[in-house]
């Protein structure tokens, strides 16, 4: 296994491990975690439903990233999905910041980390070209 391939595996596993508690904080017990973390009233069924769906999206991608870490044929698609997911979240948060103003500081930290993870995924994808064509 190449050093780059090993880095891709570790990165996918690190992202999966890091996102799991965030996913669970959104949906495992939203009526407890959301008021505590973000002062969001999650007593309504609709808001709990939405946050549990978000948790399911996060956990579904976490499973794909873990699969990508262990299966060579899924590694590049897993990195692409991580890049798209993180960039989508980060750009959505940036748009909200510009339109709505400053959110809770933890959400600003999430945005910064999402940009970093998107950048790292992109770098690992670009380095794949060098693996395929060493003249690059």
C-alpha cells in the first residue's frame, strides 16, 4: 500500500470517527442535546424529525467513508462524497453567516472544520492524479 493510499484510509476513518458524535448530537436525543448545545427548542415532532433525518444522513455517509477506508474500489468515491458533503455544509453555513449573522460559536467552528476537511479531501483526490500519472 502506498503512503498516499494509507493517508486516504486514515483520513476517511478520522472523518468518520469525528462526525459520529456530531451526528448523534443532532439526532439521538434532540430534545436534550439541541437546547443544551444551541438553545434550540426541540420539543416539536417536526424539528426532532428533521434533526433525526440529518443524523441519518451523517451516519449513512460515515458508513460509506468507513467502507472506503477498507475497500480500494470505494476509496476515491468515498473521498469525493466527503469533499462534496463537507463543502456543501461549509458553503451553506457561510451563506447563513452572510445572510443571517453570527450563529453559536460551535457552529462557526464546525464551518471552519468543514472547509478544512473539504480541502484535505480535495488534496488527497488531486494527489491521486500523481499516482496515476507520475509525470504530473
